[in-house]
C-alpha cells in the first residue's frame, strides 16, 4: 500500500489525515477516526479542515465500552504472577539446598513460624502448596496469594483506610 507524508506543518489541523506523517495507511487512519467519532472523542472540523479532539472524557468513554480499569487489573495480575514466581523460585532453591533440615525439624505443634524482619516476603511465607502426590500445586499457590492480596486491600474494621480523611 502507498504511504504518504504530511505536507503541512506539525499541527492537527494541517491538510491531510493526522496519521499520514506516521506512515499509517489512509484507510487505517480513517477507521480509527471513525471509532473515535463513534465514541464522541473526535470530530471532523470544516474551518480549518481536519480532525479535532472533543471535550468528552476518556474515562467516560472507557466506562461505556467496558475498558475502564483494564490497566489496573493487568497490573494486579502481573504483580501476582511475579510474587508467585518468586515464591516458587524460593521453594525451588530450598529444595535444591544441601544439608537442610527435613520436615521433622521444622516446627513443633503449637510453635509459631519464625518471621524474619528484613527478609523478602516470600521467605516468611509457608511452604509452597503441594498436591496429594507431593508435587507443586501452582493453582493453590495462586489462590493463596489472591486471598492474601484481597485481605490487604480490604478496609480494616473499626478504622479508616490508609490515606483517607
């Protein structure tokens, strides 16, 4: 497909389509502008000719098309994946360590787990979940981390949430 270069200065109301300088095809730019116009985010002007952004809120448009919060959901999911992987790597390192104590020497009934201040969060966590065959249960580990994250996000009873007044 032929690609054209914008002839005018670098402004949105120069003649031609806004994407021509970036080497998009005219068809692609027209399709994208039609989508923006459909959601009330852009309008075609006549004096001077060209496309302009409207005063419509991007947040409102994102809510209308059910895309609001997508970045936050992805951020949480990726953070959970990183935590899960770090936990698994710590467990894997522990499994490969020579001379470690076996399960007999871990804890006695009624004895609490030792919390090490300053250690990474995965070091103070329980053992990685296992299935009935003794193999790593990644699904159970993910659920464990999701529940812990939800408990951290939940408002504390009897008090204000951090940062609220």
